[in-house]
């Protein structure tokens, strides 16, 4: 008897199983590839942001100096003479804020430390006029940075000069040529001028003139008239070397700086991504929208610090899903960069405080910017209330005074003179720190601002 045939339905699942297995393999592989590629792109983006952050945030000595090659050579030669030949010197680096004084010094120090004869032979002391507010604090900081706390111990010195001479003597190791050269960097140099009798500056410059330990004093300041502030005895010991940084580049060079600051270096790990990024930067530099953004910034503030802030805001938009910068990113960064901080404060004020600002605005227009007092502002506000009593609550005078004092605390209003005990608060003369356009711009975006208040602000004259 023939065995009964196996039903075909029993064999079907086995025959269907193989193709399903085969179809599952490629999709799993695709997922793995996608995961690997996304991990690689995330790594690239992380590297890009690290490089750009280093350039824009930390004034690091990486990259290239722009428009200050001559000043770089001058400063490097000056410090070489101290570190290699044992000469004492002094110099001032003068330029407006953001012109690259600290960046220039960091570049020079980086290249100096790379030289073998300097690497272990240079001591640096960095002081800042904002932190070391008097000579006693400055001397403690010098002792700490030279690591001489144990040597000084509990010794008592008769004068600042004696203390400083002892510190330098402790560092000496033989004759002048074998003594360790010391570099003093005084940031915010003009603030040290206000120390009592300019003792710190006098002693530092005196040492740099004498044949003791090789010492160089470098001061960084944004004041052009700095030499006028020095006492005669201090000025006579200063070498009068001055290095000026004036941001002397034109707009074409500014565009080149923009490209250099955004471009990735040749040693970037992923060459194909670096090529794509750099090509995109080149396209951006030729884009009319981007050039308009840069032109506005160039005319407003020529310094590289402002450019770095703009590029930092733009590059923060770069993500795995948005790996390349666009013109829209730079436009948004420009909008954030130029946001008025005082106008932002206005957004958080109450309607009553807004009304007081509008009253001040009208007083400025009527009296051509002359100072006003609280009573005048209150009278102006009362005129508006009488005209529009149906839409505005008539606040009592003490409440209005409290709102006025809040504006004073926010420094949107400034007193012209220091208030005395006798003077009545209502009659102290004030000046508004906002102009009409700032108030009007803030009102446009103020949430739920009453229409009558907006109309009052827009009217050319107050309610007479």
C-alpha cells in the first residue's frame, strides 16, 4: 500500500522560511551601516565644534594672526633678547578692546616656549588690574606664581621694593647670564597706574633698567594716553617701546579672515567631510546675504571679537541633522548678536512701567532731551489717564512712585546727581537711558500691550 502523500500545506512554511531569512539580513546590515555612519558624522560634528570653540572662545594661539605680522616680529625679538641673551626690557601693547592684544602675546609666548633654549628657562608672572587691585595683593600673587611662599615664610619687609628684591634674589642662580629670566605681563595696565604712588610699576621698571635679574615687563592697555598717566619717576624708567594694534584691515581682508576662522585644518580626521565643509564656507563667503551680514558687522565693530561671537552663535546651530552652516544661520546669529539688551528688559516690565517710559519719551520730545523729574512724569501719565479713563486703571501716586523706582533700579533711568538727604525724591532730576526707537521696537513685541498705550506711544506729541 502506497504511503499517503504529505499535504503541500505542511511543506509551505519551510519553503517560505528561507526567503524571509534572506530578506531580513540586508535590512539588519543597512541598519548597522546607518548606525555606524551616524556615529561617524556625530564624531565629525563634535570635532568641528571643538575646533571652532577653541578658536572663538579661548583666545588660543592656534591658527594665524591677521594684520599684525610686524608687531609679532617686534615682540618676539624683544622677548628673545630677554630669554636668550639676558637683556631686560619693557614695552606696552596698545589697542582698542578686541584688537588682538592678548592673542598676539599668546602667539609669541607659544612660539617662545617651542624653542629649546627657552623651554625651561622662562618664568612668567601674569597680573590683571581688575584682580590685583593694590600692591599688597599683587605682591602675594607674584609670590604665588613664582612658587616662593615657603621661602618668604613669616619674614617681615620694610618696603615693597625690599620684598620684591628678596623674591628676585631667591630666584638667582649665579651670575646675570645664568639667572632665570622673568616675564611680567600686566593686563589692564592702566588700572595699575591708580595704585598708591605707582609703587609696583616703579619697582618693576626700575628692575628692568638695572643690571640684576633679566626682567621684561609687558603691559596691555586700551588707553592711548597711558604715558600721560605715569608719574615722572616711573616714566623715566620705562623704555618707551610701544606696540600699536589698530585693526587696519579692509572689508576684503575681513572676508578672508571670515573664511580662515571657519575653515577646518588639513589634519582634520575625516578628509571628505573637511573638504565638504571648506567648500561650503567658500560658497558662504561669496553669498550676497552673508556679505551683507558681515558688512553690517564690519561697519558696526571692526574687531575680531565681535566676528568670533557672531560665528560662535552661527556654529552652535550645527548638528548631525544640520551638518553645514547656511546663510540663514548667519542671519539668525546676526539678529541675536545685535539684540538690544535694554529693549529686552522692557519686555518684562508691567504696563504701568511701560506707560511711565512713554511719558518720559514724550517729555524728551517736548523739552528736547532736557532732564525731568518724577512729578513731571506723573503729570504726563495723569493726562493720558484722563483721556483714556475707560481702558487704564488710575493708580495711586505711591504705586506709580514704586514703579518709577523699579525703573531706576533697572538703570533705564539715571539720576543726574547724587540724591541728598534733604532733596525730595519727586523732584530729583533724571535722564532716560533709552531712545524713542528702542521704546517703539520693544512695544512691537510686548505681549498683550493695550492698543491705547501703543497709540499714545506712537503719537508725535503728548496729550497736552
